[in-house]
C-alpha cells in the first residue's frame, strides 16, 4: 500500500531510527563498557528497530548497519563479515536451495498430498500435522537448523498445494500461517527433547557446574507438561492471531487421494531427490556419531541435485531471495556475535540480573526468566545467549533463593522457545522467513506474541510441574 | 503500534537505565599510593587452537574477550572489557597476557599464569601497569574458571568466578623543589 500517508509514516520511522541511533551513540558510555561495545549496540539496536517500525526491510537495515559499523571503525571488517563463512549461515542457504529441488521435482507435492489426505480436512489439521511431525522427528536431529531443512519443503509444498502464493494477497495468509507454525513447532520441539538442538547439551554442561545433572529422561519429564501443552494449544492460538483465510476443507483429503493416483509412480527426479534427501537426513542425524559436518552434508546433497540436473543453474539464478537472506543473516549473525565478544551481552545480563538480588525468590525467578527471554531481541544465535548469559542468570537466581533445578530448567526451556521472538532469533527460522509469505511486521508481531504465550505457559504450568518432578 | 514495536521502544530505555545506574560503590582508580581490593566475575568467549602432542599431552593457544564485572564497596570501577591472549599446556600449565579496558579507554595490563585453561582451573594474575588513570598501578588477583565450553570447533566460551584481588596506585610524585 502506497500513498502520502504511508510515505509520511515511512519518513517518520526513518527519522525515529536515525534519532535512536544518534541518541544512543552520543549517550555517555555506561561505566564498565567500552565505547566500541556501546557504539556497536547503538548501530545494532537502530537496525533492528528500523525493521520493526518498517523504516527499512531487513536486508537494507543489515547492509546499512554493516557499513556503519565498519566505516566508523567500530569493528574490523574481518569481524563484520565473518558471518559469511559461518557454517550455520551457509547451512540455511543450502537447505533453502535443496528445498527448491524437493518442490521442483514434484516430491514435495507428493508428500504434501499424503499429509493432506490424512490431516487435510481443515487448515488447523494441517498445522497440527506440522507440529506433530516435527515433535516426532526432533529427538533424532541434533540440529534444529537441519530439521528446518526437512520441514520447510513439506510446509512449502502444503502451502503451494493449497493454492497459497506469497505474492497473492488473497491466498498468502494460509501459507503464512503454516510457515509460522513451522517456525513455532521447531522452537517448542527443541524445548521438549534434550537432543533436538545443539543448544541443549551446551546448557546441560553449564547446569552441571551448578550441581544439576540432566539426562535425556529427566529433561523429557521436566519439559513434557509445558511443552506438550504448547504443542496442543499453539496451532489454535496462531490460528486466532493470524487467521489463514481458509478453515474447513472437508473435500481436500479425497481430492488429495485422487491427485496422488493421477500423479502415478515416482518420476526419475523424485527418486533422485528422495535418495539424496534420505542420505542428507541420515547424515544430519548421524553427524555427531560419524563426526561429519552438517553443512558439508547439505553441500553434498545440493551438489548431487545439481549433478543429476534435478536443479539447474537457471533454477539457482532465480533464487534472489536466497541471496538476500544470506546477506542479512550473515551480517546480523556477525554483529550480534561481536556484541557478545565485546562484552556487551555479559555486561547487560550481569547488571540486569544482579539488580534483582535481594528480591523474594518467586519474583526474582519470574523476572529473571522474562529478562532472559527479552534479551533474545539482541541475539542472532541461541547458543551464544546460552553461553553468555545462562550461567550469569542461574547464579543470580540461586543467590536469591530460587531452587536451582527450577531456574536452570526454566532458562534452558526458554533458550529454545524464545527463538521465534525475532525472525533472526534462530537460524532455523530463516528458511521460513525467506519464503516471503509473512511480512517483517507480521513476523515480529507473531514472534513477540508466540514467545509471550510460551513464556506464560512455561511459567504457569511449567513452574509447579518442575517443583513437583525435579526437586 | 505493535506490541513488538512498543517493546523495542522500551528496551533501549530499560537497557540504558540498567547500564547507567551507578554501581554498588566502586568509584574508579585508586588515589596515589592507595591500595584497593576488588572482586567480580568475567564472562568471555573466543577461540582456542589445539595442537595434539604425544599421548595425553596437548598445547593450545587461545584468545578470550568479554565483560568483566566488578563488585565491592571500593573497587576498581564497575567493570571492564577483558581481553586475554594465552598459551596453555596440559602438562605445564598456562600463561597469558591480559588487557582490561574501561569506558574511557583507560587500560590495566596484567600477566596470567596457572593451570591449563579449562573448567575448574585456577589462574593468578599480576597487574603490571596501565594507561590513563591506571598508569603505574600494580597488584595481583586470582580467578577460577567455573566452566569453559567448546561450542563449535575451536570456539570457546567461559565464565570465571571468584575473581578477587588488589591494586595499588603509584605514590604521588614528590613536589619539584
């Protein structure tokens, strides 16, 4: 929508962004931080703010922020551009391209028809199928980014199969709803299983330093009630927050079965993609045991699809959206990492959490979890936040009298479910964000509301449950 | 305005407030000839490159940077950005050189020695001088790595607790005759 009103709003948003950047930059450097860290925060905060208030798209904001950070001498070019060689960033990009191969070959459509034939009587049914599928496969995938590479082609095929296209204002909401369900399901399934994301074992290692030993079983028991409650409720909540436009599709299962029959047997391309995909999934699942690199596995699969002409160079040249995703993700990833390296995250976390010392433990407990979740607005990596802040927050919690298992588990679960708070809050989000079904404003709004919902469920249901089972 | 936009308008305010609140008492560098004690924590991340030698013997070089937060009634300041570069040997221990930088850009230099870097290791530091308001300071401190975790290949993060020590400012120069 364009017009004098929207142009004026955009101009105001840009002025507000610039004012925020200059204001923070010029403010006195807080005692205990370096000017370098403070100035980088000013740039980073203004970049994210500009996206939220729709002053700039994420790509524009990231490019301007990277340029500002380097040209002002705030960070070295090598540090600012380090994200372009980061394995997780590359994994997202390659998984994106592989997903395109799954859709192009027709295998994605076949899988989506199978899903629709079983769950397709309503859009809500499809959403539950996404959540349940992810929850079921999650314990075998130690990387939720890799898991997003499996889930995304299915969700994309479901959306396209239902006639939902990102460019079409009339149909895109169905795809947008399913895409956000994909993101949200990855966040919740990662909280449910210890082995569903590489972040959890890091947290468990830190928890051990506070005397709490956590294994697969204790984690599952502790997470089960709040996480399963979220799995049960979140598709409905999102359905209310972002109505998909299409609700009941009673004839869809029969139509899907008919379409499956008319598709006939697997084509050559579908067989190639199926084999490549199964090998990639096996590689991702076994990555820890076989000591293979997740990104290299994705490169192998992508290379196989190119070598067998399932994907062609023409297909790749049309993936401009992937390039845009790569650029903004790499820049924000590096910038957030630098904020951490320069001590900003540890400083803010330490100051905020230590301000709670002396408050009654129930209040301190809630405040620590809420602050920990809000701090994720500044992080582009879940593991970075766990490494930088988990120990700090647990220590303050324990000092204020919160039972150690309670604060540890609460923060560990938050480290997964807060990933949807921003589009860049977890690398597993990015592939869904890049689909184009949801605007930046919608992503931030749904992200904040979804994270808030999870926070409430984990506090209200999870707290008494944890006090009961992990004393 | 969306809830997210509102929360983002508030977040910088919260952060700025939290950051600019005066600390619990420390008021910067000690006066000439004065000795002060300090204590705190240090959260840091960085890289470690390990060379595997004979069986059970490893040597590594590492760099760590992060936020060093100090507490106490009369410390050295609210905190610093701490940066260390070091070498660690699983048989002979570790050595390092450390720079703490405050919000004015003034620095404190120290030398580290102790156990090989890792969870639970104990390290002792000798403050050898500084710049700006810390010029000429001397002192010592110790810390223990509560945990050191290797998250990705060659990427490490850690948290040091029990950081405590003392620092002495050089005496005031004698007045010129």
